[in-house]
């Protein structure tokens, strides 16, 4: 490669004699620059001359499909001997092998494992002891722990996580294996103080310069050349065409574009596509600027027919060389800090240190530029974060604050990106938000709950006249990416607080109010009107709303669980939800009321005919209010408690009853086959309404709201309201002819005009509706197996569910678990 370099024998003692070899000369030069305060300039000058001589020196080395194993091994050896050996000798001020061994002996036995998993590595989670399903052991820790005798789950890692052995918040008991139990009881001391002073002083400089260099080069955007302080003395005029990966184009499209652009064989094009998919980018042409530009133009034209073109850049070989070296520098830093807690602490400090200019720190720069990096560069950045920042408690806390502060922008970038979640910076959420004390701190001090929910709300909705409305197109096209803030919300809420303080109450309510905004935007989604005469022409899209319901329901239930643990928080949450319900209703003057009379009993009811007006299955505000009502009894509260509403006007029983009753009546009419002309989309919605995955937060809450309303109303008024909504007023009075006229025409008309078939249909509909009406009455009066409704515990409720399932058919444990609600 044109490098004048002779091998040398490393000294056997620390500080051994290195004279007579190139490494000795380089180390002496670095020492001199270090003493003058010019170490950065010296390192940059050295790298400027040597890096382009090792990486991307010819087509045989630059083009991935032409690289031989010997060439790869030679490049690896040169980079190690020429670039990293001198750096380690200078850092250690002696033999690196001996010094690193001494540093390892100074370490306390580690209490945390922190092994970063590679793709496909086995992981183990104890079903009996894990705080949540994301807590796992590596195979070494698991085999040395008591959990191997418990009920456990084995799986393979997708990469991007680490072993939780030693994390007391990850396990209910026995958080340590036998290996890491040895670290208990060690005195806490600043690990940097254990380092030899000379090594510590050098480490501050070397690690800072190396990290800064790696990040600067990975984020470098000027493809024509490198920064001025890295320009070689003898400039080169060679370029490469760099093809980048995306998740839009298929293998076939990439292969066809490459065969046209660089005139390669099918086999070579397949190899290129494989490298691009695995590593995130690959150089496909090496030569002068003109030939590389031509290749880029052909690739982009070939892939721009049906979608945006593939990303292709023409890059100077010096830029490619320094970016290749920058990736190796990150790997080297990750290896170096494994030798010493002190070195790891120094790297964490320099990574989180804000420059005097006020610019973002290194970690924040990487967060905000994550989507600009290619796949392998992203993975290496995430691994260095997990191997250093997330292994130190104070650094992890600072990293979490930065992550929370930039959370909206990071999620926005992820939405615009096309790479998978596993190679995105947001995959680190699980490492932060599942730690209860850290999540609690972020809620109190940095308003985490409100930030996460607001981020989701703004990503999937548009604001009109001061109110958010969910955007159907965004939900349908991007829900796979939109759902991750909802998963983060589950992580944050997974552990209910044992104690509350004023700050936690205030910030929790901030988040709760944003959640109410989100649920308000969902209230009444996908409303449908009964088709009469002509069948619906096109089936409406309905899956997005139910996907959102499935992902959001656990978080809503968890928030209600948080509210249940503090009386003041519960009252404030109940008021906020009630206010949202009343705001959705509007002014009482705008609600059309009518008088109905049955058996000489009169009642004022809402005049709304389900069979002729829009009705929605999605009523999250009503269901949240029902969920909060279940918790009132834990604090001696009831719907009539004076302190519950304070200055807020309490809702009437009819306000509580109206929306859930409309939904239940519509479903009864669907069962009676009155909505057949609305197609399969409505049938699917009704199916999921009853399905075990949605039933707890949909059907059960609607029934419960009717039970609440029933307790607040005169029994006669309640029955008349139900009969009126089921459109059975004429039936109960026995006037069938009048019923037919109103049902088919909406006005009085001679029944003979419709014929006997209409009468038959009406009788069939009426019989079914009467059955549904009576069945609903039985449910309202008899379904008491719910804590907060009947005098039962959660165990009683689960036992009853299990008995009902086993009465249907025998079931193994796995099927029974699937048949029960998630909670």
C-alpha cells in the first residue's frame, strides 16, 4: 500500500525500549506534541498521511465484490499495526498488553453484566422474577443464576440490547448471578482516581480526540474532500460511486439497476445487493469523477420509475477511507473501555461534555443525525453508547435527559426514515424507559409523559380550530412506525409509583391531559350510517382505528391504574375526563330531547335514531371515564361525592348513558341483520368489539357505563331510554302498523304500500331486537364480576373467566392464556 513500515518486537516490560522501529518514532512524536498541547494536530497529520494509504487504495480494495480474504486481512493488519498500535503505546506509556492487564486488576468486580447482544445470540427471561418482559440474561449469567430452576423463556436477540444481570430494578428477586454477586459491598469510588495519573491524563486527551474524529467523519457531508486538517500532502483524484440501502426497493430492482450502470454480471450484482442490504452501503464503481457520475445517473434513472430513486453518492476516496477508519475507531474505543472502569468513565464524560461554543455534545449530535448514517455506522454508534454510557448510572441518567429532550425530533426523523426500528436510535428507548426510578425522574423533572404522548399526537393528527383530529392517511400508511411512542408509553407506565409527591402529581397530570386530548381526537372515529335500499359501494377502511385501539388500550389502562393509587390524582383525572366528555357533547341547548311515554310513565330522552343517524364504535373518552369510575371506591368516593367534581358541573345520567347505548344498540341491530347493506367492514368491527383483545376496553366499559347511569336514574326513565334507543316504543305499545311506517319511511304512510315481505322483515327484526334488549338488561343487572362494580377481587374475576372458557372446551395453558384479556 506504499507504507514504509517495518515490524517490531514489542517490549516485554512496561515502558520497554521501542527505539529502532517506526512505532517508537511515532510515539515519540506524539509525546512531544502532547507536551506542547498539540496532540490533536499531530494525530490528525499522521492520520491524514496514513489512512488514505490503507483504505480505498485501489479497485481491488474499494469494491466489495472484488475484495479477497487476503486483502481484507492485510488491510486489517495494516490498520492495527500502523494506526492503533502507536495510539495504544502512547495511551499506556508502555506495553499496552501489560498496562491493560494492570488496569483490569484495579477494577472492582462488576455488579452489572451489560454484555451487548449480537443478532442471533440466545437470551433468557425468568417468567417468575422479571419486572417486565424486556429483562433478559445472557447465557453465561443465566447458567450461574438461580433462575435456571424457575419458569423461564428462551429466545434469540435481534441485536441492540444487553444483559440485565445485576440491575436490581429489572428483577423482583435474585438480580445477580454468581459471577456478578462478587461485586456487592464494594466501596464506591471515582474509577478515574484508580488510574495511574499519567494514563488518566493521556486518556482524557486520546479518547476525546478519537471520539471527536470518528463522529466528525461519520457525519461529514462534503463528499468532494476531507476537512482541511486531514488533507494528505499528496492529493489523489479518485472517486467511488457509493450505493446506499433503503427499505423501499427490492433486490431485483437493485440488481437490474447495477447491471445497467456498471455493466456487471448478474452474480456480481447480487453480491453488491447483499452487501448493501447487510452493511447499509457499498462502493460499486472506482475511478475518475466522470465515470462515477455516469454510474450514479444510470442507477437513479433506473430506480426512479415507481418510487423515489435509490440514494447514490459520488465520494472522494479520501472521504471513504476516513469514514472506514472512523468506524474502526469506534470499535477500538469500545474495546479499550472494557479494560478499565476509569477509561469508560472518561469516555462517558467526554461524550456528554458540551463544547464551550454551546454546540450539542457528541452524543446529542449522534442522536440527531442517526438517520443520516448507514446501517453499520448506526449499529456501531448504538453499541458504543450501550457499552459505555448505559453501563454508568450517572452517564445513563444524563443520556436519558438528552434523549427525552430530543425525543420529538428523533421520532420525527424516524418517521421520515425508511430503515427498520432495530437499527434506529429509538430502539434504545427500552433501555431507558423500563428503569422505574429513571422513568419516574424523567416524568418529574422533564415532563416525559407529556412529551411522548404529544409526539404521537402531533405525528398522526392535524390541528383544526384548536382541536386535534386524527389523520386517516397518516394512520393507514405509517402506523407501523407511528406505534413506537405508544410502546414507549407502556414502558414508562409499567411500574406504578408507591409514593407520590407534588411534582410527580403535577407532571403526571400534564401527561394525562395530553392523553385526554388524544382520546378526544379519537372519539367518534369511523362513524357509520345504516344503508337503506342500495348496498354500500366501497368498503371503508377500518383497520387503522382498531390497530390504534389495540396499541393504546394498555397505556390507557395503566394510566387509570396510576390514578387509582392517589386520591387527589384520581379526582383531578376524573374531572379532566368529565370535562372532555361534556365539551364533546356541546351545549345542553344543542342536544335534541323528546318526551316518551310507556305505561303511563313519562321520561325526557335524547331524540337520536340509531338506524338513521351516524354511530361510532370508538368512544375512548367514555371508556376512560368508566375505567376511572371503577377506582373511586378505593378512596371512599362515589359519583355523588361533593368533592369529586368541585366547580365543574356534574354530567347528567343521560350524558353518561347516551354514547355507549348508541353503540350497543347499533351492534344489536347488526346482530338482527338490519345493517347487511353496510358490508363486511362493519361486521369486522363488531367482531373485534367482542373479541378478547378489545373486549375489556370496549364492550366491558360500555356495559359498565350503562350500569353507572342506571344507578343515577329513575328505573322507569332508564327503561324508557333503552326502549326508545332500541326503537321498540311502538312494539311495547302493540302498535305494529305505526312501527312499520316509521321504520321504513320515517313518516306515517299506508303499510300496504310496502307489502307483506316488509312486515315479515320487520317482525324478524323486532324479535331479534327484543331478544337483544332483554339480553342487555340481563347483562346490566347481572354482570357484577368486576372490581369496583361488584364485591369481587381481581382473582375472582380471573377465576370466572377461566371457568367460562373451560366450559366451552378443554384448553391447554397456552390457549387459555390467549383466550383471556391481556391484563
